[in-house]
C-alpha cells in the first residue's frame, strides 16, 4: 500500500509550511491524481485513497463549499475518491459531510501543533487574524471534533462534556438525520461501497 500526501500540499505555498496558504486550484489536484493513477506500478504497489484523517481538516470545508453546497460538495469528493484505482479510506464524519469548526481565539484550540505555531508566529510578527485563519483552514482539531450522532446533548457522542467542542451544526448534520434521508451524503457512500463490492465480486 502506498500513502502519498502530494495532493494534500497543493494549497500551501511551495517550500513553506502548511500554514502558509495559497488558493486551491482544481487543475493541480487533477494533475496530481492523474500522475499517481497512471505512473504507480500496480505490479508492486497499490494506492491508498483518502481526503481526511486525524491530522487533516475536513475536505468539504477545505476544498468544497460547506455552506450552500455542502451536500453536493461532499458527494462530489466521495464519488471522485471511490472511482479512482486504489483502496478508499473514509474518516469518521466524512460519510455524513461533517465540516470544520471555525474558531475565533487560540483559547478554543487543543492541538499542540496549532498552539505552538500560534506562539511562534505571534513572536515573529504575524497578525492574530492571519494565524487564526490558517488554523481554521488547516488545524488538526477540525478533524477531531466529536462524531455527530444525533440532535441530543453533545451530538449524542457522550453523556459528559467531550474534550473538544461539538460543532454547532450538529442539529442538522448528524448520523440519525443522514440515515433518514435517502438523498444524503451517507446514502451516496453506501451506494458507492455497494458498487465497489459488486465490481470486485
């Protein structure tokens, strides 16, 4: 299995840190995906396909539209991933279109990487607004907020207050709502997985 992170670096400035943002260009993503689809020697390797993990922000917020077109964006990323050659990985919450959790203060951040970067960049003269923007786009806490199961307290994740904040949109974006909607992001993932299973058989 080959895990490559080249695609995950196309929205950062070349030669700089992940926090140094630049505009996402779909054509660059297409070029990276095409290269790995065409040039990987499948006699000796097999691609691992992913958009999200515990260290990456939510793809629907990062490169999609997580507001008006959240459902369409999440479905688009799901379909693209599952129609590539390789093994797709689905990270918790991706299958219901969970989004990033925007913060306005470093006091809301748990991730040590983000906190350390904030301190270093404040000392180097960066503005707080600029740093917070980078954390909202690339911070690891985005992927680590509690799974949104239903509309109950703490999104049904636990009876007590979780270690991280629950995204405020959990009333609309949760597993229970997704399972009840035949046109949901979750339903699209189910169809893609069924299709892949049939093809393999």
